[in-house]
């Protein structure tokens, strides 16, 4: 029997049929789901215009404004001049230092 990690269990609970069924109320679970969405929607370390961010997030959940805001507030994305960027390159663990 396969043992799932905490992150895998959270993702399976909130992502069904490729869609986010609800935004988790608990901060720890929300960070896991938002991290999953950042990796799924923004695989490249580049600037994404707000319109593209909205289009990509809309594939998962209709409340794109809340997801965008929570990604920035949670330190997963940065926002400057209407463009969004991953706070860490893809594949970098949250506690790993960002390469210089």
C-alpha cells in the first residue's frame, strides 16, 4: 500500500478532475495548494502579464483574483508593474536558497 505525503494528501483533497474544488481555509493547506498551482501554472521562471496569470489560474478555479493575491501574500509569486514572477525557480524547495 502506497503511503502518501502530507502534500500529496492535501492536493488530492482539493484538486479533483484537474480543478481546484475550494481554496483551503487553513493556511498550511492553502500554502500546499498554492505551491501546487504555481508549479502547474507557471513552470518557467519569467515574467507573466496579469492577463496571462488570470487565464492560467482560471483553468483551475474561477476566483483568480483571490488566488493571485494569496500567491503574492504567501511569498510564492512577486508582482511588479503588473507582471508576476515566481518567487523561486521551478524545482527549488521552499527552504533552499535562491541561486544567485
